[in-house]
């Protein structure tokens, strides 16, 4: 058996198309232009690539995009002052501060300063707590994308055994909550878990978000499992360049799984598409409009 390949490129493009239609509608009917502000501190090359992609895709969806680049040695006070200004700006409906922040800045304080209504990353404790409580919330984009990819294979996740490997605030923990909302049975595994291969073997749905290249092996998987690989690891090649690999040994897993996301071309594509969804939803909520159709 070989796995169906879950095409994140196609699914993300379809989602961006639906966002663009709704953006055009709220513009036409309510004169509302959703706006996203992205704050990049310092010049981490990977972060610069992500931020550029967010900017391009936000504009392509018909939304306003505001980019703020600050030097790596910006003071905490100046960064907080920018966040406060964006909180007050009526043209801004979503605020994303690109992580990780350079050393010396207090990430928790910056996240806490974002207006929860504009927190399109879903990282503010108000949103994280609402999600954990089963209430409506802005939820982190990568986990939202993982759920959409899973549902491209399974119409319902009810009663399925899911394992989430990794417990970060940006991915693992919120993904667990979203899976619970879908009525999956969820195991949370991490670096201290015992017998990880044995835990993975029981899972119908495997989510790998550990940041360790090709850690999850093919023979760990239950045959037919759906594998969502959230890892993006750059590893050196002989010619001095790098190649991207996920947290799953793709070739091995592809021979055992029922469906699998490639890296690149899987989850990565979905994160920005879901950021556009969150910005549209935040804009409608702030404007007091009904929820958009996406
Ligand atoms: N860095 C990598 N992914 C993300 C993300 O989804 N949001 C933020 N703020 N920073 C990131």
C-alpha cells in the first residue's frame, strides 16, 4: 500500500480563493477592508521569507497589509508602543508579531499586549484559554491548517485515535484542543514520553511537531494511518546547499500510511492561508458583522 499524498498547495490555494471572495463581499456590502499588520523584529532569514509570503498573500486576497520592521536591538518599550498603536488603529484587524523574537525581548509580555480581538495568531492567554475551554476563539493558524488537511481525508474525526507529538504553545497544545473539539481521542506525546513508537502505533491520526528531522519512522505507524508532518527542518546537502525535511521519514512512512503530507507542500502552505481566514474573521467580529462564510 502507498499513501495518498495530501496536497497542501492545492487545498491552501482553494482556501485563499474562498477568503478572497468573502473579502470582496465585505468590501462591496460593508465597505470593510480587512487589514493585517505583521511585525518583524531583527533579520532572521527564515522569518523574513515567511513575512514576505504573508505580505504577498494578504494583498492577493484583497486585504490591506502593513509591515513593520524593527531592528534586533529595539527596546521592549518601543515594541510595546508599536503594539499599542496597532491595537488602536481602526485599519488594522489582525496583529502578528513574528516569533521567535531576538534575545532580550520578553515574548510573553509582547503577546499579552496584543488586543485579543486582533490576535490572529491565537496566542494571547484570552484566546488560548477560550480554545481550551471549548469556547469560540481565534486559534493558531498552523493547527487550524492541520485540521483542514485531516478533514480533506476524513469527513469526521469523531472517535479516532490521534497522537500529537510536541506541546508548543504555537502548535502542539492548540492542536490538541482543536482535535478534542472534533471529538477525537487525543494522546499528547513529547520528549519525555516513554515508548513513543508504541504510542504512535495505536494512532489513526499522527501529528509530528517536534522539530527533529525524520524522527518518526515508517515502522512506528499503524498501516493506513493519516500522517500530518508539521516539521520544517533544513539539513545540509553534500553540495553545500540545504534541503527541507519534515519530522517524519517520508519515504518509509509513505509506504505504510493511508495518507501523508509532504514537506514542503503540505502544512506549510496552510499556515498563511489560515492567517488570512483569521484576519477576515477578526475584521468581521470587530465590525459587528455576521461570521464570514469561511
Ligand atoms: N513563527 C513561525 N510560525 C509562526 C506563526 O505562526 N506565528 C508567529 N507569530 N510566528 C511564527
